[in-house]
C-alpha cells in the first residue's frame, strides 16, 4: 500500500472519529475513542515495521471488537450491529492469515480495507443519526413551549 493512500485513509478515519466525538451521542463518542486507539496502534505498527505485526494487529482488532461489543450491549444502537459484523470479518481475516502463516497479500489488503471502511462509515452514519435525533428532540421541545392557536 502506498504511503499516500495510507495517509489519506488514516486522515479520513481520524476525521470520521472526530466527527463522532463532536456530533455523536455517548455510544458514538466511546466508539470513536476505540477507533482512534485502534488507529494509533495500527499506525505504530505500520511506521515502525514491528516483527510479529500480524499478531499485534490481531490483538488490536480483538481488543477493539471486545470494547465495541461492550458499547453495543450497553447502548444497543443499530449501527453498532453493523460495526460488530465488520469487526467479526476483520478478526476472522487476521486469524486466517495468522493460522495459515500466509503473508499478507492483495486479498488481505482488499478485505482489510473494505472492513475498515465499513466500520468508519458505520461510525459516521451513527453519529449523524444521533445528531439528527438531538435536533428533532430540541424542535419537539421548542414546539411544546409555543402557545397553540385557538380554534
């Protein structure tokens, strides 16, 4: 993967997490923290070219999936179900390559990127839904305070 694509991908992911921190609800903010932590560990592995990179990524994705599962169980947001499915696929991908001792190849990169963008887009959609729900609630509250016209 070229460094330009990697930097753009990481930048988009950070921007999505920052959007979720800014406009999301409690579940989205916690999930954004998990995503940012996952990005930090993944970036360290990428830039330091750590030996045992596959095992570290497997552990990183496993910890992120467990943290997101706890958030999903606590808040029960629909978008979190999609995130859990993407993380299940991600974890399975890393486990398959680790167990078969296959070096990462194009297929690995493709599935990895599709899964990751699925997680990021789910976070963006969840934050937008939470933001919209707050706007609707504020409008409903404001309309309660208005005096209804006499009929």
